[in-house]
């Protein structure tokens, strides 16, 4: 069984912050599942109810915590990427 943490990223293709966060995770080899909220209205409603916001990206971690529109620094800190 994998030791990788389960990360769910909710975003949309048109969202610049979503593309940045997705690229950051990919560049650092952090596994995650991407959900396009434009294609999944149930997921969109779920994150709006969870966060009380319509902002994306929303990145939900296996411990139940989440980040809304995180900076690369905040995202790196949460997933354990050490800044060089």
C-alpha cells in the first residue's frame, strides 16, 4: 500500500491560480487527484459548502485540512517541500 498522502485539488482549466498550483505540485512530484469543478457540479457544490467560498483552487489534504488559493510557499510548507 502506498505511503503517499491523499491530496484532492479542485479547480478549473481557465483558472490561473489552479494551473500554477497544479504545476507546482507536478514539478515537485507530489501526487494528487485533480477535479475540474466546471465538469463536476457535485464537487463544486461540495467545496463551496465546505469552505464557504467560491474561490479556487481548493486543495484538500488527507487530514481534512484544506487550503484556498494557496501561494506556492504555503502549498510547499503544507506538503513538506523545503525551500532552497
